[in-house]
């Protein structure tokens, strides 16, 4: 996924292709379908499939970073998106998590690595990386493959508070001074 509604990819002959879409929505929808096709064409899904929908800006997140995300989760049914089983998109509260702390399913921990602030990513997560054989009562059947669209709204880098040279490391992705942190420790923007 590239800025200005471009996507680039390569085919099974390793030939590169670029497509320009008329709208961001068309580019995002196409990218989701590519990820679903990848899932459907793999004999057994044994790791998380990630597809960036929007790249975002700044530093890619790593373990230990604190994130606030908006997300929607679907069951993967009949080779595509099934019913939504969870979402916080139209709610007031974002999901707060510390990457690598084990508070969310393993597929999220893996699938969100490298995301940037403002980025959106599509994740297809096999049962072993999600809720496994137990599922979630009344919401996720046992052995379900899950699909999430996650948007990284706010980031607090773990290294922000302890720059070894006395400078705030949060400015490592740009020479501009970092914004004044708000009271909750997240950047005011």
C-alpha cells in the first residue's frame, strides 16, 4: 500500500505491479480481498497474515510500546468475512494495550508489530494464534480463524521516557520537537 491510493505487489513470477485506485476506499477494499485470497490459497494457515491498508507515520511499534487502537473483529466463514463478533469503532473508548504484555491474543501481538501511528492493518489470525479450541462463550466458536481491522490511533513508545543521551527519544523519527505530552502520557496529537 502506497500513499495516494496506490498499491504495489508482485506476482508468482516475481514481476512487480502497481495499481492506482480512484479512492482510498477502493484501495483498502482491494487490499483486504488480496489478504483474504492469500488466506484461501494457503493449504493451512499457520501464522498471522497481515496486510497494511494505510501505512501511518513515524516509528514502527515494538514490544513494550503502549498503544490505543480502534478495531473490528469478524469470524472468518465461508472463505470470507463472516459476522462481526467484536468492535470498538463506534464506542467512546479505544482499546489500550502494551505490546508484548500478553494481555491480547498472540495474533495481535504478532500482527501489530511495525505498525505506525495512524496506520490501519488487516489481520487474519489462525485459531492457534487466537482463542484456539476453547473459543469464547457465545461469541467465538472453537477453532475459529479470526479477521481484524485495526487502526493505531495513539502510541507511546517504551523508549520515550529514558533517552540515554538526555534527549527524548520520541523525536527519533523526525527532527521536529515532540509535542507536549498530555496528562495521560500519550502525545497530544
